[in-house]
């Protein structure tokens, strides 16, 4: 009987602590040090750094090691070494998971530049977005492009699936975006 009382008291204490902690969760969840609105130009360096870091990491984990250890003057030895070289299965996923967040950052940068009415930062954002789209489509072919990066902008986290665009349509979109930049810059004199 004494053990039952002890278990009941422990369970009641845990439940009371749990519900007491949940009453002001929204207030506690806000980070007072987080930036809600940042200038568009503050996106440039992180996007470039993280993109290049990701691409260099993928290169280093595949091509650099393969070339350093496998290429010999004898093609017969080289082919045997390359055939035995194990490239990890998830290596090509690193480009996808590393570049799409930066694509979303370029979209957010563009939206910030529009709010600031900064044509130059809008152009930089479109150039960065085009560069990232080119890297992604060159690696995978048909990928999400027209609907990619919109979830964070719309604030709707309910849609997790986007439409895949054909590679030729992606390149048309890139050319359209970059052509618009040229027209804007050329029109300014």
C-alpha cells in the first residue's frame, strides 16, 4: 500500500510539473536575440560561403580522393582501383540538402530587397538564386524550381511536396531572371 501511494504521488508531481511548464510555452519559445527582419545584403556572404563549402565537401569526398589514390600511369591498374573505390551512397544527396536551403535563403533575400526597394540587392538575389538552381539542375536534372523555396515565404508549413520542373524550363526561368536584370541595369543608364 505504501508503494502505491509513492507511485501516485510521483505521477501527480510529474503531471503537475508538465502542465505548469506548458502554460507560458509561447512566451518562453521566443528568442529575444533572434533577428526577425534582416537587411537583404546580410544574406550574401552566408549563401556564398555555405554553397561553396557544400560543393567543396562533395568534391573532396569523391573526386579528390579518387584522383589522388586511383589514377596511375597504367590504365589497367587505374581501372582496378576505380572499380574497387566505394563512393558513399548519400554523397550526391549532399548537394540537394546543402543547396536547397541556400536557394530558400536567396528567395528570402529577394523578398527583403523588394521590401527595401533595393534594385541592386534584388539583382544579386536573382543571380544567387540562378546560380543555385543551375548547380542543382546540373546535378539532378528535373528538380523543383518554380515552387521551390515558397514554403518559408508563405509561412505555410503544411505543403511539403513541390512540383518538379523540366530542366529546359528551369534554364528558361534562369535566362528570364537574368535577362530581367540586364534590362533593369541597362534601363538605369
